[in-house]
C-alpha cells in the first residue's frame, strides 16, 4: 500500500486531536494535582479508545481504506 492510497480524513484528525488533548490534560492535571482534570483526561482517553476501536467507522466508513479496491 502506497502512502497516497491511504485516506486521511476528519475521523482520523478527530482521533489524533482528542488523544493529544487528553495527554495534555492528564499532564497538567497530574502536575497541578487537580483531581477533576486528570479524571476528565482519563475519561477522554477511554472515549478516544472507543473512537479508534470502531465508532469512527460508523461515521466515516471509507476512511483509512485504499482508494482503488
């Protein structure tokens, strides 16, 4: 599979953005010892895992597949 055959769309961008946001929130929450912030980050990590695990395919079914099939 060549790099140009892979479709990068909004579902992948949402997943990467949510993962990065959760990582930053977790870091800030642990450094500042703010319990609600790192709990929010952990919940966001769980939701991001569900997003990558299959929810994304329901909203963006052709994303991440080869174009010429």
